[in-house]
């Protein structure tokens, strides 16, 4: 028996989990050649074939007589459809226990392959990563084997199965992959009793559009067999490549492609100058979620922040019993630090899968709706990626109108899309959109096709650094609060709040929405609601300006003549019951009123929102689960 051959690029270790069939054969790999450095980007779809692409990668053969395509044994397992596998706002999310039921995940993955045109995956490359939550390890192996069973050429998987959602998008784009899977239920809590989720992104890195997710759902209802490769579990703990016939798994560093992109977007020297100032203190809370893997390499190793700037920096399967949602309710440790007497100058947090962010100054909270507006207003000056100005701006419908005012002042194209990042992708691909955001702590740009938590933190650090670049140590720095107040002075302030009523009975919630639809059908312009005069009320419908696709029933809106709005939606990301979201917004041009507490400023409108909807009658709820969480 000859030893297996091994070609290595760099000093990577590689192993394959013990398997009765191959483990004795891989015990003593033999180095035969060093591969040429890999040109980046490696390829684009339709360019060199996956095989020739792989030839410039280092390769490990799993046995002395390397298996050929014919030797990759594929089994077909019979299965039955499972109800309820409909994708919500962002992927399929259920309790872990549901995903652990026989073939539950496997059915969905196979249904996905049944929904894609074969040329979009056969012999192609898919990326796989996740936020490190409970069940990701098992899920990764299932996904790898079904991908191989369906003829995928290569899987690029983050070490330990880790890749943030924005990093998956970045890797898909950089490596020209056909798409990718994200194993995450995002900000939902993790652990055996909590949530798991899966998202699929397409070749430009964007979440799969509804046309695909609807097809997947359809196929979950008729599925009868699963194609799965008979290969051992892949060891995801170390970097390297393993081949099975024409199928390859490459374990990649979760950070390097993403970090390289961030270095191209931002002026790292500018940020470094700020972070290393003795009179500037910064703190980042990774909430024991995936950005724990990114925070040290980026903020500490690359930007020179001290290690104690990072808290909860180790990704854990249950997020340390936490709820990895960066907002005033769930990131309360950070809030406490930032509202203390000796608070740092800047604080930030990110969610389970690293696509959300919360931004705080000393004793000052930046609403996500304001955050995207402030970033857009300052991007051209402070962020090299936007040095020629933004192409266009966009927000989700319930997000406040603060961004609209920036678009109008900068004379930029502006778009209002339904909730969910998938609606921004087409606009970006068409070159119409650069910066966008959602009120739900999502901010991002066309550098990728997902919202991006660390990007938002770096954007804010860039703005603060830019505004203080001429300040000598000892001079008073322009603070986060100064930047926000200055912005309000220029543009006016959009007071905004969201009330969430989680895990309501679905029946009551649906009845309430039905009742509101009925109310809306009877409204007319000029109707009086307390001191407010109705301009219009409707159920938001969006027609994509690029491909003409229509998304209807995207939220009930009451829009008043002074620009105030009340919006009602049912969440599409929960895993139990129904979550009702009420969004309330009011514009205030008068600078002397800008420092009013948001809950005080919005009180009349909140009262109206509750009485118009008869919420407590329909749901029995007197109080939201999170009261004015976003204010
Ligand atoms: C929520 C937010 C929405 C966001 C989505 C995914 O959806 O409101 O703005 O895009 O979560 O975010 P819903 O349907 O529950 O309101 V993430 O970070 O959970 O992927
Ligand atoms: Co998320």
C-alpha cells in the first residue's frame, strides 16, 4: 500500500474524521508538490471549470488509490414530505428539536437542489458556514453529503463550520461560487431547547429571492427521495482540502476573505489612528456569537484596539445562555457599560450571525434608522469605498424616513422595499443602490449582498475618526451624540419606535390583521385620527424596479399628512406562535424639540396605534414583550 499523496499550499493541517473505510489510509500523507499560489479572484461563473479551478488549489487525496468520480458512492434514500417548511423573512427557522426529526433538514436541502437549475450547482462551488450554534456540527455534515450526492463539485466551509452571514456573502462573491448556505437562526436564541435555521444565498451573495424559496417550499411538499453521498464526516476543525472523487471539501479561514474586503472598503489607517488614541475608548460586545471569531483579528490584531475592548468574544453553541440580539433589551450588559459614568466613547454589538449591529455613544443610543442615514450622509467623505458618492439609497418600508431626507439632500435615487434584505439585492446588482438599512439593526452596502454588523461598526469608527482627524490629544472630541445631533439639526429628527408582541396566539394575531385590513378598506384621505389627518392607508405592495416581480401584503400602513406613520406587520422569523410588530414614526423639524425622549414624543401616536388595532382585544396583551425596544 502506498501512502496517500498530499499537495500543500502554506502550512495547513488537514484531517478527516475516523472512518472505517479510509482512516487507515490517510494516516501517513506524503507530500508530493507545492501548489502554485492561488490567483484571486479564482473564477467567475461560466469561466474555468470547477476541475481546473481546483487544480490551482492544494489537494489532498483521501486514499492511496484516489477515488474517481465513479467511486463516489451515492445512495438514494426514500423520504416523505414534511409540512410547514416554508421559508420566512430570512430562511427556514424552527426549534432545534424540529430540525432533529428524521430527514427534516435533509428534506429541505434536497428540495432546494430540486428547485435550482442543475447548471447552478452541478460541478459548481457552494459555500457553507454558520454562527456556531447548537446543531450546526451535525447539520454541516448532512449538507455536505447531500451537496455531494447532488453533484456539487466543491464545498468551501468555514473552519469549525463558522462564517458570519456577511462573510458567506463575501466569500461567495470573491470566489465566484454558485451560492452558499448559512446555518443560523440569526438573533434567535440557540441551544437544544431553542432555535436553528438555514438560509440559502445565490451567486451574487444575496439571499435567495422569493421565486426560489417558493419553489423550495413546493418541492418540500412532494419530495420522495434524498440523494446522499456515502462519505465519512469531514473534520472541520483544521484548514485544508479533502477530495472524494470529483467532490472536494475545502475548510477555509472564516475571517481572511472578509477582512481583506473590509480593508478595501475602509481606510484602516484612519480608523487605527482613532482606536489607538489615548483619549478614545471603544468596546465591542460579540454576545458569544459569530463576530467573536472576527472581533480579535479585525479590531485587535489589525486595528490595534486592546484585547479588553472585546467582551463575550468566544462563540458558544448557546450564546452563553444569551439572546444574541443587539438591542437595548438583550444587549443590556453593553447598555449598562455605555450609560455608566465613566463610559467608553463608542460601543457596539452584533447578533448571532453577525449581520445586525447596535451603535452606542457615551450615554447615547443611535437608532438603526438614524444610523443608516448618518452613514449615508458621511460616507463620501469618510469611507474610501464611497469616494465617488453613493449610487442610491434604500430602506425597508417600516424603517424611519431619516434616510429619505439624506437621499433628497444629496439628490440620490431612493427606494423603499419590503422588510428583508433579499429585496435590496436586485437594486445593488443593477448598480442602483449603494447604502441601505432596516430599523431592525441591519445596515449595509453593496460591498456584499447582506447586512453587515462589523461593516457598520467600521463605518461608524470611520466617521468618528474623520470628524476628529485634526483634533489634538486633550482637545474635546466630536462624540457620537454630537454627530447625531448635528445630523438632526441639518435634516430634522424622525422619532421612531417599534413595539413587539412575541409568541401571540396565531389566531388572534391573524384576526387582528384581518380586522385592520377591513378598517383600511373603509378609510379615505382626510379622515381624522385624534390630532392626525390620514393621507392614506394601505397594505404595502412592492414592485421590483429591476425584474418587475411583485411582493404584496408586506405591512399595513396608516400614513398621516404630517408624515407620521403607524405600521403593522406579522414577523416572518419567529419559530413559535405569531409576533406582531407595530412601528411608529413621527417627524420633528423643530430643533428645540429634538432632545425629547422618543417614548414621550410618540405617546399620542402609540395610543392611537393600540386603539385603532384593538390589539389587546384580539391578543389579550396589555404590554409589548419589548417596550419601545427601538426608540
Ligand atoms: C426581522 C426583521 C427584518 C430582518 C429579519 C432578518 O424580520 O424585522 O428587518 O431582515 O428579521 O434579520 P421579521 O419578519 O421577524 O420582522 V436576521 O439578522 O434575523 O437574519
Ligand atoms: Co442576523
